[in-house]
């Protein structure tokens, strides 16, 4: 397991894996470049799973404040993406991250402990977890 050692390879594998390679992907070259820049700025992170010296699974996403936004995952060997998620959870817990936003609900993610939360709870997590998103007080605003 490694973190942030081959971000570009992980995002490329995510774009090219499974049905995405046949049906197309939202992870276009422009999106890869944008996430690559976010990685260089320290906002996007990758988790890599290796067998010997081969990259066999991983995931990437954005860490903003205390919220991690999972973007995509891949595996070329059974359960490699689950291993990546498991290690990500431990890495995030050590950094006091309070929420992983999986973005798209799936039976696969539910088997790993994901659950749906009400929109109001999600917004409260965002406001609490990303300081720049805290509600702005408008008392005294004369606009």
C-alpha cells in the first residue's frame, strides 16, 4: 500500500477500467489534468495497492478540510479496491476526517459500510468539515 506515489497512474486506471473503457468516462484528459493540478496543490490524493511491483488497485479523491470526496476506484485483481478503501479509512481517521462522500450509492459500497444520509445532515457535515463553507452571518449587512 502506498499513498500519493503515482496519482496519474491511478486516475488513468480509473478512467480506463471496467465498463468505462467501453462506454466512455467522465474522466476526460481535461479532468485528469485538473485533478493532477489539485494533487500537486495537495488537495487530491491517491491510494495505491501493489502486488509485487504491479499496480493492481487504487482510488483517488479530494480532501477538503475534514471531508474526503471519493472520485473513482479501480482494481485489476479481486478486492484490491476494497483494500485501498480500507487503508484510506485508517489514513483519514488519523487525520480527524469526519466523512467520506462516496457520491454515488451502490450495493458494492453498502457492503463496505457506506450509508445514505439526509441532505440536511450532509450540508451540516460540509459546513462543519470545510471551514470556508461555514455559514456567513449577514447581521448588519445593508445590501
